[in-house]
C-alpha cells in the first residue's frame, strides 16, 4: 500500500497541485474540520460510492490517525483504483482546515 505523509500532502496543496482527497471519517469528526477541498465519504459508504470515483485519478485517503484510511486504500486498490493512504491522518495534519 502506498503512503504519503501529511506534510507531503500539505506541500502539494501549497504548490497548487490538483489532489483528490477523500476523508473517510464520520460526519461528526469532519464537522470539527477537514482539509480544504477534501471530499467526505465515510468509510462504511465507500463501496456504495465507487461509481462516483474515477479509476484514472489517484485518491489520497484521510482519516483521524491513518487506520481507516488504510483500509479504504486497500479496498480501493482491490477494486482497481489508484489510492494512497495519508499516514498519521488528521492527527499529523498541520495545514489549513475548513
């Protein structure tokens, strides 16, 4: 499973790179703040939202600490999607939140 650090994601955003971030935390966690531009799809709904994802794009998966996003990353890879887990999750995130 590919991983990326929170700092690397922050640097990509600062450079203006187009990144596709999916936050798999629960709704109450996301209301406390998420990475700007991140899509919110709770982990339990990922399999039902596959038709909304593009197999030609790479997705950076985010959760609180990296565990749930790791499971989401593995699931997406098994379905033929390109996914990367943000290691450390939002606990390691030091950038802006919305």
